[in-house]
C-alpha cells in the first residue's frame, strides 16, 4: 500500500500499483522452486570442498506465530527459544560459513528437537553440496553422544562442539581431566587413553565465572525466600501439600540440588498429623564444588592436531557467535522476520528463505563497510554502525517534480558521506 513512496517496484520493472498475487505471491512461489539451486551456488562460492579445514556452522532457532494456522503442518507448539509462551512456532535451521555467511536455511516443524535435525542435515549437506570432507561446528546439545556415534566410523567427517556440564563432570570423575587444568590465560588440551583420537580443549572465562557465581547466589536467595514463605504459612496442611509447595519453589529456580530439606512435626503440636514444620539447609560443599566449574568449558573435537591447532579449534567453536548474530539480525535487529502473516507452509518457507537471502546481502554489505568502521575510531565518539549507514542512505530519494504542466523525476544528489558508502558497496556488487 506504500508503493507510491518507494522506488522498489519501479526498479523491479513494475509500473503503477503492484498486484499482491502476481507480484508478491507468484514471485515467492517461483523463488521457492529455485531454493535448492540457489543454495547450491552459494555453497559452491563460499565453501571449499574436500578439506577438513572447511568449517560449516549449523544451529537452529525458532520463531513464533500469532493467530491460527490450521492449514499448516509446520506450525506447532514446542520449546520456544524466544520465551514466548502460549504461541505456536516453527524451527529454523541455518547453515553458515565460519565467518557467518549464510548458505542454506531449512524450516522444521515447531516441536522438532534440536539434536533430531543433525544427522539428516549433515548427510544432506554433504550429498547436495558435494562436500565429502569437512568439519561441522555445533553447539552443545546438538551433537549428542548418539549423533556422534552415528558418524564415528566416517573418516572424512570431523566435528567441534562443547561438552555439557554433565559430560564435564564425567571426565572429572574418571580422572581424564582435573580442575587444576582450567586456566584463565591458556588453553590446556587433554585426551583419554581409551579414545586418543578425541581432543578436549579446556578453557576458562573469568567474566563468565563471575556471572555464573552471581546468578547462582541470586537464585539461591530467591529459593530460600520462597521456602520461607512456604514455612511461614499459617494454616495447617499435610506433608503431601507442604512437599508440593516446596517442589514448586525448587522447580521454579532450579536450585533443588543445592538444598537439603525435610518436614518434621512441630514440638508444641507433637502427635497431630496435620501440623508440620519445614526445615532446610544449603549444601555448602556441593555449592563450592559447583562454583569451581564456573566459567569453565570444554571444546571437544576429533580433528587431528596436525590439521588444526588447539587455539584454532576453540576459535572455530567461538565462531558460532556469527550464526547467533545472523539469527538476531534476521529475527529482530534489522530484517524483522517476525511476525509471519503467511498461513500456508510453502509461503512460510519462502518468507524465511527471503529473510536469509536478505541477510546474505546484509552480510556482504557489512563486510564492504569494514574500512568505514575502521576510520570511525572507537569508544563513545563512534557513530558509523551498519544501521546508521543505512539510515544515512535513506535520504537519497527520487522526487516527482511538477512545474506548471510539466512533470519529471528528480533524484537527490548524494552527499560526500553517501557517495563514500555507495563506492564501498559497488566494490562487492
């Protein structure tokens, strides 16, 4: 409806008011048909083949919907990563290069589990894109023990992931690693004699350690506050009711493993079955042991050390931050994929594919702006962000001028700053 205020349709060769069915939906349908070949070309351009140092990032997210989607088989209730309760969603899998350049996207049903997409996606990428030898980098929880077992005999597939806290504790218990090995300045590598091909890179982030310690302290305080409310409840109740209330508090803050509690009869009401007292204490030893792991993380890989050094392995895992940045930009910051108003699966998939392609363009633009960012300095005086540069370009317009009975188009002349931005974009066009 804003077609008169934009040059978009004119640049696309559409004269007059665009028709939604012809110029929007038909174009989306045709684009979706070409999705496979487009992603194939993107992979050919940005991924080297048959090389263990070819890093492929893969992660998933979700996006929620408002309203009813009875015609869709993809939209469903599931674990919402946006913490948007009570809404249906779809799950989105994104494939990127180590630098965060997107090369493929897929839409899964809203109740799809993270780890259930991994095996099929790895097989599909290698088959469709012809990449036989490569290294997949995925977040903890994606490359589960079951998924890793599936590819253990594949000599051309390598993986990099982080261990869960449970996995870390198992390594500590079987003496594969010791807490003293975690260092804030150096990355220490360890191996298990039973599986020498697996490398464990031990790291510690002091900033994360402070945050995790502070978070646990706060949650314990809230848990104790909740237990105090339960204990001070005036009306008499049964053990079952009291236990249920305690359970709700511990479930809310996830601190049950650090709190010992029991119910005992009140001294003045001894013998009365419905008069009880809640008693609890903090397990200081367990809290202390857990705190020693704060900020610690372990990167696991089956890459040979001669292929990739320890620091490079850790840096490859940290590159997952690029795919998180992609999700953030696609969903909220600049491209605003949400809310999705399409009701059918093919249009939903097309919409998400368009958003990925838009981020592909943005990624290249952001790369082209690198010299401008460098010249802008740093600190409080810095103002040249991606968003600000785009805002600067928005003042370039094509105006319809009317003088007497004459009418003509008059584009604005770019300023020096705008001309500089355009020149950098032309280098990657």
